[in-house]
C-alpha cells in the first residue's frame, strides 16, 4: 500500500510528464492542416478559324473560379498549339488575366499549311485548382492554315465567274 506522500509524488510526476508531453507533442508532430482549393474553369476562343501564313489570329479567353463562377484576375495562362494529329504541344505565349479574369493575345503563326489545335492551360496554385481547355473550341473546329496560292486561285475563279455572269446577262462592270 502506498502512503499519501508516495501517492502525491507519483501523481506529481505523472502531471509533470503530461505537461511535458503535451507541450512537446505539437512541436514534434504538428497538427495536419486542410487546404481547400477552389475549382476553376478556363475558356478559349479564336478568330478567324482559317488563315493564310502571315495573317494574325486573335486568342481570347476567361479564367473563373467556382463560388459561384467569379473572375480570377492576375493569373498566368499558357497558350499552346499542336498539329491536328499530334499530342506534342508547343508554347505560343504566356498571358496574364486582367481584373475581369479575361485575356487577349494577337498571334501571327509561322506555320506550314494544315490543321492545328489550340488550347489554354492554367497551372493552379495553393488556392485554385488547375484547368485546361479542350481543343478545338473555335467555331468550325480546328484552326486551318491554308496556302496563299489557294486564296489566289479562289480570287481568280470568283472573278471569272462574275465575268461570265455579267456577260451572260448583258451588264457591264469593271474589276
């Protein structure tokens, strides 16, 4: 049997040990933190959908977060292109969203004729999740780069057809 003095010493020792462990535990084992990241949505549009080499294309878009959907300003968005049949993406430019979460970029592609996909990508950060557009999003599908000779041929054909129509219906016009 323990006398009162021995019981007092044991309880004091346990109390001191409990205080030491209670103070030391958070130092060595920090409490886990939960970080909530919000969903984002990224859109991309481009115009015109068909160009000849050397012609400009305008890329526009918007980055929003869900809370409900609100603009996400001052964030970096990367713009990429790829040949239609490829999954190798090439950087066009990095842009920053404005106060309304919108961006605009004028691009003069130096690409050979063919079909191309264009996408936008936001990497996300500690507060917002990453998002990416699904190419293609332009009306009519993918970006089409056509050779200049085709536009010249089309112009000649249109002029010839107009000339034939004018001759047929007896009206005169000059080109």
